[in-house]
C-alpha cells in the first residue's frame, strides 16, 4: 500500500497508560483505548514499549521469558484485528519469541486493513541499573526501515534507539514521515530529586533534535506509573519537523494524545532547512568506526 499524498493531514494518537502484571488486562485496556482513539478521529495509534506486561527487565529473571510470544501470535493478531475493525494503523511493541533461546524487543506496524505493514526489531539494547535488557533481547537484524501505510510512511525505533542520531537519520533516509518511539523510561527513586528534571529534559530534547535535523514528525509514547523500583515519567509527546512540541501528556496519569500532523510541513521545512541536501556523504566514513583513534 503506497503512502499518502504530501498534503494529507494525519491524526496521531499516543496511548500513555499504566501496566499491570496481567497480560489479558493490559491488552483489553489497550484495545479499548485504541477504539476510543479511533472514535475520536485518530488515524495512527501507537502503544508504549512492551505494552502487554509490566516492564520485565528490572532484574535478570529467566521466568520472564515465559511472557514472550511468536509473531504472529495472540497479541499481535488481536492488534491486527483491531486495526482492521477501526480502520487505523496501529504500532505495537512486543516481547518476541523468535526461536528457542532467541528473543527480541520488536515493534510491528499494522496497516488500516489489518495487514502487517512492517516489523522492526530494537537495534540498541541497553544494560543499565533496572534496565537489564541485554539479558533478554538479541539486537535487531532488520536495519532502520520505514513502512508505507494508508496514513503515511512510518518508522519505529524503540526506547534506547531514541538516543542515536544515526538511527533517526537512517529512518528519515528510508522515507519516514512520522518516526515513532514506543518507550519505557522513568526515574530511579534515589536519583529523581537531583537529576530527574535534567534526565527528562535530555530525553525530550534529543528527540526534538531528531525532528529538526531530519525534517519529520517525531512521536514518543511512554508508560506512566510505578512498576517495581521504576517510576515511569509519562510525558508522551509529538514534535513537528521544526522540533516544536505540538502536544505533551502529563508525567503522571493515563492519557491519550490525539495530535494533527500536516505531512505537507515536511517538504516545506526541508526546503527551508536543507540539511539532507547539504550532507557530505563523501566524508562520513568515520561513522562506521567505533572510535577514531
């Protein structure tokens, strides 16, 4: 299915929600929120990272692998059905069981007819206190693609991917008009008072810079609420191709943002700020090296 024309307006919905330990409950609530968003005029609905459960990586626990599913599987099939029922594009982030002993943090884009528009496997895997993702996830092997849908060409990075300008650039070069980042990021309680505001500001600023440098829309959807030792900071947002915040959710509380994105802005902004035109692609070979010794 080809992407929409450049003058089409797309309504993007970001579902910021709390997550319980019960997969069925989380899926039911997500499906309900998708239906509500579609009823309010949304064209594309994005859920937060690993939305079907509580964030599993606060410890290294082999029992958490039982939460993973194949793709297609029950959760992805439920999202596909909802996409077709409501005529919306859905971005869902899933704990993928690819093969015995091989797991990924995977996002699937379902087109508005319920078909699979594309699959992205998280490329950058963190290993930080309470974010022990290297224990669970194999790095992605599908590159940085974008996918044509009924409502525009969409790319998806997942959480830690959002800090890497190289990834955002490659998503843009593949034709992305809207770059989504399903996210699970929050504060460690003993750091929040001293560093919390700075940490959140860095997170938001980084993704706004991707919007500016690449002339596209960026949408980040985060969890909210307390899970274990993490307080997820919510604040889901959409930035336009100039980096302006079009809307932002509160830190605490569930919320569905529905934001109008005029895709014609992409060409206008890139014409006035021609960063893609002026790239020195003949001089960037050093970017493929770990460090320039």
